[in-house]
C-alpha cells in the first residue's frame, strides 16, 4: 500500500537528509524504574490535590540501523491518585500506541499508600472499542486502585524518524511536580527548536554522550491548565516544545524541511503534464460538469461533481494518472488533489493549494517551519476570496472545516520563471466565513385568539452556513424513515417536545449546501407552554426559541475565549391576543448586553418589544462577529451568552378580557 501524499514527501526528505549516518545504540537502553520502591513521598503542596503527575520523564533519540535513521522514544510517568474521580479516570491505563508496533518496553504498576506494589503484566491488557469513532484501544486494567496510590508506567518505542517536526506537550490538565525531557541526536545534526507559553529554553550538552548532543528541559511545579473550559483553545495555551532537523553538517544539507522545499516538491508532484489519453479523459469529465459564468457557482459545480462521483479514501493505492482516477472513481489524498488541479486548469480557475493544521491540535506557527503545520488541505481562490476543502464530502464552497480556519497556512501559488512553472510558498492567514454567512433567522407566531389556554404556535426557522451544514447532508445519507426521525428530534427543540401538527422543510440535501439556508417550518399546540394561575395565564414565551446554552463557571477563568465560527441570530416573536386581553412582564424583553473590543461591539444580545392593539412583537439579535475574545473580556462575553438563556426563561402574564 502506498503512503498518503504528505507522508510520502516527509519520508523521502528524511531519507535524503539521513543517508550518511553512522550506526550506534540508543543511550537509554538500560533505563528502568526502581524495583525496590517503597511508599512514595508526596510533596506537601500536592497532598490535597485530586490528581498530580509527580514525575514525567521523556526522551527522544535519533540513531541509525544500517543506513536508515531510527527514532527511540521513552516515557516514564508517576501519577498520584487522590480522589474518586481520579480513581475512575485511571482504572484503565490506555496505551497510546499499537501493540503491533515496535514496542521495546511496556510496563505499568500501582504503588499503594502503604508501599504494596501491584505489578501489571500482559495478561492485564484489554481491548476497548469506541463504537462512535470505530476505533480500538488497548489498556491495562487496573485493580485495587485507592486514594493515595501512585500509578507508574514506562514504555520505550522504536519508530520511523520524524525529522520534519515534532511537538512535545509539557503541560497537562493536572499539575506536574517534576518534568524532564531530552532530545538526543548525533553531533553533526543541527536541530531548530522553539519553546512556547513560558517553557524554558533547552540546555545543550555535547559532552554527556560521545558523538552526541543532548538538548534537555527540566521544569518543576508546572500548574494545571484546565481542559474543560468551554469556548477555548487548550492547545494554543499549553507549554509546548517543538523541534525539527534543520542542518546536516556531514552531508552539507542546510535549511532542511523548509516550506520552500515542500512547496516545490508538492507542486511538481501534483501538476504532471497530461498526455493525449489523459487529457481526453479529463475533457470528457469536465464536459459533464454544469457551466456557469459565476466563478463561485462554477467552483461549486466542480466540487459537487467530484465529491459525488469520486470516492475519497486517503489509504488506498495511488493511481497511475488522472484518467485512472476518473475511470476507477476512487482517489487517495494525492489523487484527489491532482484531479482538482487538473479540472481547475481546464476551467482556467486561478487557485492556490493551502496546507495548514487543526488549530485545536497543532496551531500553525508562521515563524517555525515544521511540517506538522501542513497536515490539512484546502484550495483558495484569490478572485473570490473563498476556500474549498477537497477531502470532506459534506462541505461545499464557501464552507470548509472551521477547525482549520482562523489559522495561518502555506499558500502554494503557480509562478512562471523563464517559461518554467514552479510552486512558490507564501504564509497567509485563513479567514473563516463571517457571521453574515452563518445567519439563523427565526419567525414565530403565538396565536391566542381561538383558545387562550392552548395557543397555536407557528415557527419558521432558517439555518444558514455552518448551522445549515448540521442538517442539510443528512437527507442524502439516511433512509426516509431515519430522516423523519431526525427531523422530529430537531423539531422537539422548538416545540418543547410537544407533538407537532405540521412539519415541513426546505433546502435539505447536499445540493443546497453553501447555497441556500435549511428551513424548518413547524406548527404545534402551545398548551404545554401555558399554565393557569388563578384568573391569569402564564405563557413561557422564551421557550419558543429553543433550548439555549447557559454559561456559568464556578472557578476563575484561565483561558481566553475561542469559538468555532462567527454566527448571527435574528428572532422575531409575534403574540396575537384576544381582544381586550392584558399582558404583564413585557419589560423583561428589554435587554442589552455587549462585548466591546477596541471600542467595537464584537458580540451582543439585544432585545426589544412593541405593542400595537392586540399584537405584541418581540425582536432580538444575538451575534458573535469574531472568533477570539481576550481573557479580560470574558465576563462581558459570558453575559452575552447567558442573556439568551435568560430570555429563554421569560414568562408573561396574560389576563382574559
């Protein structure tokens, strides 16, 4: 089986830069834990913590077997367990690698408070299946865990080298009392490194091991960083360490694993010259794509055609050429990019390939040229300033995964020098579609004229952009009965789970993604929203907008706010009363909460009402125009979020005429 595009390129570059290495054994071959351990002393400052990483030792060493480079990795960790939650969380020690890999050491044990040691061995390894993700996990089943115990684990792996860039996490959601990291490599290699978020710079020692350099980082008392804070980007705030091979003094290689080198290699690989047979197959394929004078519409048609006729699987073998991709109707990562590029060229559509990262995993650092930054793919169209994701079947331009937006990316453009076309890389920022794209519009009427105890509620809800994307693809991938059940579940959020009288939809299916909003029209009896209280009737009008997120945080906020994408809500509720009926509590609908950043309103919840005769109209607008909100603005942001939840609880008092 051939490797996907990025792995192919990374591997070839690694071999080029390491073919002249000399063989040696790795330095921590005899590393082990203390077999004569007794009860472990817990530092006073951590005795009342629920869970603490007492010691975290990791090492990565690059060595050689024959002429090929090999990477050895060690992890040794001791975790103090001091709460019921910690016991439950750690009664399975998940193994972060496949048991089929080159595992040289894999050990775990529990040291109880009284010094008793429970050794775990291979018979304690179980298998777990995540049904939702379809993945299997191996773990040590831990028995006898108690408060005050320490879990100790150690593993050593032999792996293919990752010279193109690695990120090491040096902070966790639990405090770390002692941390030690070493990067060990031959002394003729030069690595580029970078520490993030206050992590200390590595100390370089070229005397500790013969013919080797040891880069070491030691830290004490690293505070916990809460990974449960809503609307945040944990990965961006962590203390982390990055490194990549930059120079091989033995071979003379310099500026290795650079974006320039990557851009040139990717362009050459993905833009082959087509012979007559391939061009003929491509022309026939393009002839089946609807034509449009509107550039975005034309790109949408191209994307729709490819995604509906070519099955994408990044792990299948690479096809010989473009015509083979079209004939087989299958494509891996390399194939799908080749096909898109060939089709865009046929339609004379200017584009850039964009390589970036998931901002919640490895945020792209424009100042550190690590290939870890280049794990995700996009196309950018300069003439319309829009993006397309080639591998995600449910998306259509202008929508693409928000996890790779609001991030930098490597934009590879085609340039011609002396008649020769080459790929030139340039780092730019990837903008996400604004709040005007993900715009949800709600129109609701509550009619009390026929029955004050059972008003008829009519709701028309239009979901735009990313909101619509949650619903539109479902119709094409579910049976009619399944889709009916899904729609019922969606409607229940707006009918307070009451049975609806009618339910219709508009613009469902992939043909409308990125083009039109998904519309849900539902009518139901509002008797469950109305309660009699003496001579009055209490109507829970706020519940008609559906359940809203409540954002209350007991602990002090530590992370700035980061949301997935900008969005806007516009709501209008009309209440039609019997003639002469009176209403109280309307003043509750007057609300005004804003988040100001540099004097500009970037998030808000604004609500007002008006009364004309027997009709009351309530209008509110809620929006989040940007993705990032500084920690200093957290309380303002939280007030905006909670305003919608407070609106959701508003009850009016209606009195019969």
